[in-house]
C-alpha cells in the first residue's frame, strides 16, 4: 500500500515473482484491531474497539497504488468494556443495531505519499450510511513471519469521523461529534 525506499524495495521483492501484481493477503483476525476514542463531556476520553474481524488486501509491492483493501464486521462485535455502554450504543439512541448489521470499508483509491505512507480513500458504510473517508496509512513491515513461515504484512492507519455524518450524533456537542480512529492490522499471504 505504500512505496518503499529503493533498498527496502529490493529486499522486499527478493521473494516476489518476476512479474509483480497484486497478491491476495487475508487479515490475521487475532492481530487486527480498530480503536476509537471520543470526548465525554470534557471530563474523560471514551474508548471502544473492534477486533477479530475479517478482511482482504490485494497488495502490490511493486506498485502500492494498485493495491486495495476490503473489511467487514458486525456492529455488535463492538467492545466497550462496560455492558451498559454497549447496550446504549446498540440502542435507538445510536445504532439501533440488528444482529446482522455490518460495518464495511472498501478502498476506492490509494495515493502513495512517502516511502512507507499512503492515503487510502474508500467507502465506509456505518449505520446504513455510506461516506467516502481517507485513511492515513503506514506500512509497518512486510516479510516472512518468523513463526508462520509465510509472507506477512502489517499496517497502521488513522482517520477522524463525524458521528453526525452517520446519523449517530446524539448528545453532540457534549459527547464529541468527532471520533478518532486508530487501526492496526496484520495480514498473511493467502494460500
């Protein structure tokens, strides 16, 4: 998803086929998380997380802009650390979530911005609303996993969402409309 420095690119491509093209990677659900934070009445920072989700990356090491990513997970897989908060988030005040309601992200463009950085634009569907968002992404590492003995890649990304864009703006501005999102994923080359 990002362009490498020339020496790093040579090292990363050493095991790649002669004609590079996007290769399928699947997310390692046990090492992929989305953490979100928001301001609560100016008194504290609230945290929530999604983990254990599925996704796929078509990763083109030679031309990172040709890569793509898709991710989906149930809204009800949200972790808040407190059952009453989870119940409130799933209530009609916010999501009114059903058991099968999904959050999805599908990339539409990748702009390489540095040796290990890129802006990933994509369609985020949340609470039955689809909006274009931009993720500021960083390639952490790509190479053979020391335990799995197969190609692996790791990425971090950040973005800021407005709850009101997704009809989730209840109690704003007391509970911040802005939600900071931090993403960290690992992905393994598909068999």
